[in-house]
């Protein structure tokens, strides 16, 4: 190498950890456009998660159940507190709310088909209930959102449960957005909005504020639906102890708790990455609230946000959840971010696994789009079958773990089955650091 | 006339009895006595019946109404006629906040004043207020008509979509993207029909029309607040 510095060694160029290339690229993008980055999905940053927990398995003090032979139940009933007609599910894994509008018609149909085959529920989203979705979902949860797009009493009565959405993990405290590219004629009509405008969903409900009002709102919904439907209250992970307690006080049958890894169709990246709690940090405070009020298991807890495997299902349930809900994982199962579309992801400036410009409506997989040509790429029958398979695998995995821990029902999993790999996870899950009998904050230490 | 004593017979019995009335029911006239500010009175109705509530109501009276006429002979609490689809709701007295919120259709007449957020997120309902309305009314209102014979409070029509707002008196301030618009003959005609429907003797020519400037319909940094 040519020495042009008179023999004095040069300083190696060092990239700043603070001003990294991705950060600098975002600064340049912001400077050029004057608008924040909008994207879909959930938090991409690394946060303490279920991967930081392990099951202990059976030993001399616990004996296991035989895999494949001895029964390990998976059924769950949601809405046993007040509803005349609780929802009975074969598996404790439900499909989270995703709107027609955010997703294509075939994608919604696929979710309904897959969930129905697996014996579980699917959920509408911001934008109302479509006949196709109702038709393909044996158990359908109807979301009651601040926007009230498409909300009507006829669909309310057709639903199997009602989910009052207060917030979601990707953007607790924020409303939704569906950009003009995805406001097709049908979407516009369902939402009573002009075609092609950027649609904003309100961040709070228009006709109630606070838990006392919520109690009256729940009364109204129960009266309209003859006290038949289970009423869920969905909150983003922010103050899980108090939010759960207040939802119970307001009369919820089910609390749905969504951590920051939970996805959204579109919001500001800064919101997704910097507001809210990791799912792992939400569960124990929520369960504590239910226990303090004497309603754990009477008011069911559904946890969502970053559930990917049967191990995640088992860990959430061991920490006290009655069921889990999946959104992003279900989308991947039906074809989102599939490597077979890599060439097209590249054209859109992205790559397989990183594609998150769901708001632009150009999804090569035909899932987060309203373009008929793209949407037709998704075969709802085949995609539904894939979702059914995936749900089956998750269930089998969770059963495998439960049996190994000596449990004949997934609900019998308990925190004592777990240990943590990191101090953070130990503190959040309140289970001992692996190889110790201690976790940060444990009384008596 | 069927009379229902809400205090004695209870809310569940009232609503389930009213829900049982189908389009062919001969029992089309109902009177509810002793409402005593109860919540969720006559919600989810779906039949061409008339319900006269003899007194004041709490939250969400006539919520999600379809076809029915609900007449409140008193004042109404928050969210009267919320998410109404069709039919008519008349309030003889004042209405609290969120009157007619998210209503998709039908007519809401308030003969007194309405509080804040009247017509919030309305989606096709027609609201006629004889008196004044409070702040943030018609926030994110998407469709339908709001007629105010008195004055409007702060931030009228903030983030408005395609709803039409008609105010006879003063407007304390307009919300983001809400502007005064020209009243054309078709608006006067519409207003005359709305005033007649609402039992108002005001003249259409006395009103000003407000609507969306449509500058927030697609994001533009220069229009952000």
C-alpha cells in the first residue's frame, strides 16, 4: 500500500454508533420530504421477549405426560363473566383484528378460512365487517373502534363477540391511518369517506372518555345485543396493571393486551419503536390486577404482540394468559414477505423479511393491498390451509411443552415452569434467573 | 299506548320488550315513565314504533336507533342517538356532549342547546339544534347536515370531511380545515327542508354555511397543525 503519510499510521474510519448509517439515512430522508416515516408492522428493535425465557421441563419433583398418548387439552372459553353466549375455541390462539382496507379481500377470507378450520376466531378491524369475512369465519369478533367506520347494529348482532379497542401495542395513544392509495371505491363506501383521501382514525372514542363512561358504553352494547355477546376490551401495553383493572371495573368479559411488537397497518415509525411496553413486560402486571380483583380466569386475558411459535404461546399462558392472538405471524403464514417475491421487494426498495410499506398498497404478496391485480395473487383457499397448518403446529408445540412440564391442559402451565436467561426478562416475567431462585424485585431479597 | 314504568320494570325488560316489536307490531305507541336519567334507554331499536320518554335520560338514549321515533320529554345525557342509522330522535330539552355522535342516518332534533362535540364523527345523520352548540362540534364529521339555530362554540368542524354545517348565530372559532362557504340555491333548499323537519321557524337565508377546505385530505407538511 502506498504510504502517503510519511510513515505515520492513519486512524481507521469509525462509524458512529449514535449516528449510524440507517440513522443518517433517515435524517436525510426527513430533510428531503418533511414528513415522518410511515410503515406497517410492529417494533423491530430488540426488546426482552419470550426468547429470554426457558421452560424447566419435568424432573424428579415433576413428572411428564407422554407425548401423543396422554391428553393435553387446548380448549378455551372466552366471555364467561357476563355474556350469555361465550365463545368456545378449540385452541387458545386467535387471529387479531386486521381491517378490510388494510388487507385485501382474499387475505381477510384466508384468515377466516384458516381460523375456522383450526377452530378459532378471527377479528374484523377498522372499517367494518364484510359479508365475505362473516361468511368464512365461524367465530368472528367485531371491533368497536374510535372511528366507528362501518359500525352498525346489524353487524353488531351478527358478531360472536365485540372488542372495544382502546389502543393497540404498535401505537398506544395513537389513531390509525390508511393512506389514499388504499382507499378504493369499496373501502371508501364502507367508511363513508371520499375515495383516495388519507383516512385518519381518531385516537380516542368519540362518545366516551375514561373508565366510568366505558362502563356505561359496555352497558349500552350489551343492551343492544341482548347481553349475548362477550365484550372484550383491547388495550395497548402501557400501564397494564391499571388498564386491566379499569377494564374489569368497566365490566369487560375479556381483556386483550397488545405489546409493542404487535403490528399495525400503518403508523409513524417513531411511534412503533418508541411508545409502549414489550409484550413480556405486560403480562405479569395484568395478571396481578386480575388476581387482586379476584377475577383471574373469570375475566380472560388474551395476550398479543410478537407471538410466533408454540413456545411463545406456552410461555404467555404460563405467565397467566388464557389465550394469545396473532396478527403478523398469521400474515407471514399466508404469504407475507415470502422470498418468492424477492425481486419485486427489491424493486420497491426493500427485501424479503423487511418489507413494511404496507400503507402504500403495492404488496407483491397481494395481502396489504387493494389493487385487484395484486390481491388476486393470493389464493384464499390455499392461504387458509397454510394458516390452519401453522395454527396446528403452534398448538402441537405448545402441547409438547405442556406435557413435558407435566400438564394435561395448556391452562395448567404456570410461572414455576419457567426460568429467565437475562436479568431484564427475569424482572419482567417475575421468574428466576436460570440456575438461581432469584429475580430482580423479588420480595425478601 | 303501552306504558312502561322504567323504575319498576327495569332497563333490561324495557329494551328487550322494545326489541321484540317487529315492523308488523300493532303496539306502535310506547310511553316510558320514571326514566330518572337512566342510561341506555331505548337502544338498538329496529321497528317503526314511537317511544315517548317522560323525563330526562342518561347516556346513549336511542343509541344505534333504526326506524323508531324516540321522543325525550326532558333533557338527554351524553351520546343521545349515537350511531343512529335511521328514524327520528327528538329532545325537548338540552342535550349533553356527543349528541348524534357517529350517526349514519336519521334525524336528531334538539329543541334546547347541545353541549360540546355535537355531531362528532357524524356519517350521514341530520342534526337540527334549536339553540346553541358547544366546542369541537362536528369534529371529523364525514357526512350529513348539522343545523344550528343559535351560536357555535370553539373549533367548529375541526378536521371536517364532507359534512355540511349551517349556523345562524355566531361561531366562536373554526377548527382546522373548516371554512365558511358560499350558500347556493341548492343549500337553501336543503336547509328549508331540514328546518321544516326539525320544527324550526328560522329562515334559510339567515344561516351561514361551513365546510371542509379539503387541505388535510392528503398530507402536506405546509398544512400540518
